[in-house]
């Protein structure tokens, strides 16, 4: 099976490349894509660079050019849910673009004609993740992830997004990746390890915990590949 593993930052993909060791690098569209054999699978890995446009481009390339049959996103996020601590794992049941705003025309925030507000992820992949979490004795929470082109480190913005969408976490790529996968009928799984709490001083927590949180998420995704 051809499986795409995508992250936004180098820190989110490096742990996987260090484990795989033997991989090929392919330069394409101002980015680098890595291919490697892992057990019975062919993996396509990349970090997209931060933001919705970059992640949309990378996800599309992984599916259209490299023919990925499933896409697993690994990375970090800011926690909205007070039950989530730094390092905890959250998978998205659905995602929303919180900064998609044509409310001036009477539409709800996050909606544009032709799209739903929330994008669902793949139930089969989500169930595999729950199996992995049980086997590893890891706490894995399901929830709603809000995506936008802004690093949230403001309590007022955090409260607004949480209230409108009932979001458990926020990040900058997941919903755009899920939208691509939904449009192209590719199973999608979005996993985030908490690197901060998306409020005041979140940027300092992010700098301190991003590497360890990314490793947690990356290792978990590789375990999922064992079951695909």
C-alpha cells in the first residue's frame, strides 16, 4: 500500500526519517518528498511548510503525483480542551477552517458554498489509531480540530474559536489536508500531539515542547502503518 505521511514542519518528519534511515529524496514543486519501503508498504513522506496553502499543495502532490492511497498527518497543535496537557495525543473526528469568513453575506463562519463547514476524517483509520493506543497503553482523545493561518497565542481568540466550533485544539494545516483527501476520495487521518495551550505565552511553550511532541505523534503514526 502507498501511504503518505505528512507534517507541516521539519521537526514533525525528521523522527520518521531517522527511524527509516534508508530513503530516497525527490525534489518537486519547491519541496522535497521522501520515499521509503516499510514492511509491506511504500511510504511517501514530506513536510509541507506551515499553513493551509502549503499543506494543500503537498497533500495534492502526494496523492496525484505519488499515488498515495491513504494519508496520515502527524504533527503538533495547541490545546483548547482543558483536559489536554502538553504531549497528549488528539485525533480529529472532523476539522474546520476557523478563519474562512464570508459572514458578511449571511453565511456562518467556516462555510463557503459548495463545502460543508466540518470535514470528516476516515473512520477505519481512526479505529486503527484507537487499537494502537490501547496496545501502547497511550491515552488518545478524539475531538474537533480548528485550522487557520494564524498561530493562536491569545486567550480571547482562543475562547471565540472554541465557543463557535466546540474545538478541542487548533493548528494550521489539518482542515486543508482533510479537504483535499475528501475531494480526491483518499482516506485521511489527522493526529496532533499538544505542544502548547494556545493561550498567553503559547509561543514559549511551543518552542520548548515542539520536538518532543512531534516525536510522540510521528512514532504513533508509524505504528499505525503496521496495521494497514
